[in-house]
C-alpha cells in the first residue's frame, strides 16, 4: 500500500506555461511528475492546491502525491530536489493521512501580488518577479478598494468568462496592501477559500486603475454586483503573482515524518 505525501513547491514561473500539463508545453506539473516517476520507477500523478498560470510563481504551492510505502518524507525531499530542474525546489515534505488531496482538502489558499511603483522596478533584477508599473499609486484608495472585497461575494466580474462553475462565490478572509521598507514596492495579500481563474490578477488590475485615478473607488462595489466582467479592468501581468500557501486541518498531518526546509 502506498503513502500519501504533501509537497510544498517553490518555483520561478518564468519558463513554465503554468502548473497544469499541456501538450507541447513545459509545465510545473509535468516536471514534478516526471521527477517523481523517475524515483518511483513508474507513473506518478501530482495534484496541486491551485492551478497557476504561465509566468506565475510560487513560494510554497501545496501538492499531493502517492508513492510506495518505502519512502519517507525526508528521503523523498532529498531525492526529489536532486533530480528537479533549477527553477523548481521542494521547500518541505510531509506524510499525510490516507485520503488527503491537496486541492479538495484545502481550507484556504493565499497569494501575494507585487507592484513596483518606482523607476527601479524596471531593473532586470526586479521586473521578472513584479509588475514594473513605475508610477506612484494612491495607497489610501488601494486600501479602501481591498477592504471592499473582504467577506463572501460573487466574483463573476473578476473571473474569466466561460468557466463551468456551480457558482462564483468566494469567501475572502484577507485582502490588504502593504508597503516595502524601501517604499518602491507595494504588495497585495489575499486569502480565500477558493479562487476563480484570473481572479487575483483582475482584482489587482482594477485596484491599480483606482489607485492611478483612472476609475472611481465605487467601481469595486458596482463590479461585485455585476453579472459579467465586461467593465472590469484588464488583469495585472502574471509576473507579479505568487502562490504563498495553502492551509489544511491539523488532523491531515502524520506526526514524526516531516522534512522541513533548513
């Protein structure tokens, strides 16, 4: 009988076509499954807590997999990091209770989005990992816009059209902006029970337009009541988006078999 593991994956999304396998494209799921299959000497599937788009990064994307019982979390993390390419890394691994699934068992997911508001954001050492806006934003308006979406709302206006969903309601427990110490970068933090396709990027794109004075603050509430996304601002670029973490109930974790990052 196999063992179920949780992997927290860090990756630079710049050279990937997103998480999910796609014919003829390099994806994170493909790379991780190929590495695991090599270790297990047979096909292995991996399920992530969320599907990142092309160019989106992760600090700790949660993914679950099942391997032969001889594997421990410590051995798995060491072996996997030895065969993965340089732009993917297993931050930690943990043995999980039977039935655990990274997507279905997640209680919430958390993202951050980074916006560079200073001229130095266009530096090659920054623009790969943030939106190189290079213009100041009204932080008070950003804060007010972010607070508007906390709670349970229908986010149809902040999602890609044509998604087959039973509903478009999401419960946001966090939605706020912070400023870096150097005052050149603003970061949007958002946590919810679920996210729709392009939802975070569309929220950021609309809030940045408000922060630039291109549209009124009242548009956030108006869009939450809208049945389509025709008046929503274009999504922010993928480079600034990072999957931060997924949260799970404590009972899923098996004691005494974890391999944390050093």
